[in-house]
C-alpha cells in the first residue's frame, strides 16, 4: 500500500553523479543520473523497446543509451535515436519522474507529474541551515516502511531498545500528547526533572537531572522529524543544553524492504568534528538496534498464518493517526484512478 502522489527521498545528493544509478521505489525501477549541468534526472529503468534495464546502458552526453539495442533517450525521456532507422515510433519514450534536490537529499514524485507540488515537501531545512551541523546516512531495512514510521512515532521503545544511548525508563512514565492537523501528525512528550540518557550525558556532560522534550512531526508518505531537547532541570539554559533534530525519511523499496534516510542535526559545538563523529556513530548504532527489532517483526507478521489484528495501547495513538492518513490518501488516489479509467472507457 503506497501513496503515489507524494515525495520520497531517492538518494543523498552526493550519491548521484555522472554514472547511471538504479533505485527501486514503491515497486518501480528508476535510473538516476546528473546532467552535465548538474541537474538530477530520474527515468523509469525500463526501456520501452523490450524492457531492458536502462541503468545497464550508458550516458551519451545527457542522454541514456540502452545497452541492449542502442535506442537513446534524452533527459526528458524523449527518444532521440533509433539505430538503423530515421523514423522514431511515436510512443517510444521513457517515463520521466519529477525530481527536486533540497536539504542534501534528492526527492522524487512517484505519481502524476502534473500534480507534483513542492509545497508538500516536509520542512527539513535544518539538514543544511546556518548554525546547524548535520551527520547521517542511509540504512537498507528488510521491513515494511510503516513499521519504521510506527517506530519513530512511538518512542516509548527507547526504554527497552536503546538503554545504552538515548533511552531510559523515565520515558515510559510520561504519556504522549498528540493531535492531527490536515495530513500531519504531531506527537509530543515532555519529561520534567528526569535523569539524562547515556548519550545526552556523554555529549553535554549533564551533572544532574534534565527537563526533556520530544516534539515529533509526521508528514505523508513517511517523513518524521523529532525536535529533541534536554536542558538542566528547572532552567532555560540553552547554552548548557542539548538540542538536535532527528530527521527521518523512509522510502519503500517494495512491501517488505525500505531505505531509511536519516540525519541528526545539532545547534551546539558546531566546529567539533570529533563530536559529530561520536554522535553519528552512536545514532547509527541506535538505529541498528531498531533494525534488528523491525526485521524480526516483519518476519513474524509475514508468517502469522492467522493474520491476527494488532492489539493497540495508549502509546499507539500517533502511529494509528499516521496510518489512517496514509490509508485515506491511498484510497483517494485509487478511486481517482478508477474514475479516470471509467471516463476513458465511457469516452
Ligand atoms: S530493449 Fe532497449 S533498445 Fe532494445
Ligand atoms: Fe528507536
């Protein structure tokens, strides 16, 4: 179940260059590359002639030459050369997908190109804002993308999965507040006078308890930012506090595998490269703890012959709202597609 009319992260900007790169997103094969002017192009990685993989071909200037019979497509997907004949068949074209490069990531619109709307990008500008420094990566995960969004919208698991880094038992005692605005879900947890988790202590050397905030925002299809703050308890002393954003985009490869794009971007000790490395390593380790849980969970869901429904608890309220939004948007786009087919048949 995938939203088509939405932005997905296809790659980090630095991953795409003058070679052909294949990516699968929501079950569709794509070939990505940069033009000589530096613009990122995404075409369907399926040659319209005999469906060979275009990413196995080669770049000729800004055009892609299929490696099977040499038919060539420019960066708009238009066919510009058919070996051995002058005339180009009218339907010989590769499908092109709208692409935007922003905040270090390459975003792709997988649905109707006419509906591509940049105002629907989540606000991830902290990935490269002045006064902030980001570190991050991309983790392949053998699990459905919604298991990852569930995980990020309910952080009570930190107490059980991440006790060595960002979790401790304090989180379990404080219930979340949540509300929905349009297609956004907001989840918040404020923990007062609580012991700092191990990584916070390592990074900011807190001596006593802290006040801690987690302010989470979900945007469709699967983008989640977490504004995490920790200040010495009872103070508003930001200079001795921790504030970072955990920015996450989950790109479904198919129903059971995903790419997990992530950054941690902070606004303190900007020049400290050793600290950047420490945070990057520790957060990667933390996320790999999630991956271990989620990949095992995926197998348990797939092999459940009774297909039992989940039994929900109070902490699931944010994840349930996010899943409802995705379900509603998928149903809406399916009914639009059915209407379009019906009007074509009638016409
Ligand atoms: S399959 Fe691409 S040119 Fe024949
Ligand atoms: Fe986690």
